[in-house]
C-alpha cells in the first residue's frame, strides 16, 4: 500500500513540476488518437453508405425472346431456391416498355413508331449484401447466364468494383494509420518518461542506496505514463464528441446530404479511446523503465 501511495504522490508532483512537458505530451497523444478515431469513423461511415447502396444492388437477367412460360417458371423457381438471392422480381415485356416510357417522359414520342415491343422480359435479382464481392458477383452472373432461357446478365460491374476498392483501401489505411499512430504515441511516451528518469536520476540513486526495490522505483513512471495516456484519451474523446455534435446539429442544417455519410457514434467509442491511450502509453513507459539499470 505504501508503494502505491508514494507512487501516486510522485506522479502528481511530477505532473505539476514538469507541467509543460506533460501538457505537450498529453496534447500529442490526444491529437494522435483524435486523428485515428476520425479516420476509423470515416471508414465505418463509408462502409455504412456502401451497405445502404448495396441493398439496391442486383443482377438484371434478360430472357430469350422465344422463352416459354414453363422455362420462365423454372427460372423463377431456381432463383427463389437460391440462398444467395433474397429477392426476385419479374419484369414483363409490357411492364419494361411502360417503365421506359415513364423514364423518357416528354421524349416518349420516339417509341410511337415501333410496330412491336423490342424489350425482353427480365428478372431483377437482389443478392445478399454480404456477398457483393466483385469476384463472387461476376461468377454468379456467369453461372446464371448459362441457364436455359437466359439471354444476358447485366450488373454495375465497374460501380461495384469501385465501391469495393474504396472500402478495402480505407480499411487497410485504417490499419496502417492505426499502427503508425500507436507507434508514435508509444515513442512519445517513451521519450517523455526517459526525460523524467534522467531528471530524477539523483533521486533514484538515493532510493537505491536506501534499499528501494525495482517496483518501488519503476511504478511511478508507469503510473505517470498511464495518466498521460488517459488524459490524452479523455481530451480526444471530448474533441470527437464536439466535432460529431457540431456536424450533426449545425452542418446538416446547411448541407443535408452530409446525413447520408454519417453513422451513429457508439458511446463505447468515448470509453475505448481513453483506455487505448492509457494502454499504449503504459507500453511506452514500460519500455522506458525497462532500460533502467538497477
């Protein structure tokens, strides 16, 4: 118990005595955590947008001109039993022509000279959002295209590949930036604790002569690193909360479209950030005190 009392007293004295170095370190930690959290939230928001867009994504299966009603029924039955397909919608030739006329609007006059309906019947298939990897969709389209009665299968191949690439790139970027910032925070804390150690070298030598144990000497430095990381994380959480609140309350009033790119920010984020800051700072402190010769 005396070890902890002395350690906490030593931490508070050091925080005040070396307040400018500590303040700079705390701000550095908070900036790093804020940048990392902002990028992760941006990645999650992009993923959320992609998932919402994916709900409307599907394959359009165009049928042969001379397909029989039995073949159409057989195709519908196969699509309904396919576990990868969550919705099947049949578009008849007449309905396709009607939708085209509605789309053309005032330009629908160009269809009046047609003697017969040139549009084929089709099925619109909606796949599970978890199965929208470009390679899987391409194989699925080729598989359906080989079915009897199917003329052609179309889908937004380039659009899907672009979204998938953006999502994958941002996830990899989040991991890379996360590792870089964690290493930076570890190094910052390590450097700070080493400075404190050298400044208190005479005090530490005195404690050694008095028979102080390794734990007694090293624990204050570990607790100081933990405190620096925790305070940096708390400041980072406050900054994130302020930015998110300002964006959701004020920016959306002027730019309503921003709402499409904003996902809800879980309360757990505000707890995880300080814990992450404390954990990484403790690692840096542990590395620093591990070099103390005793």
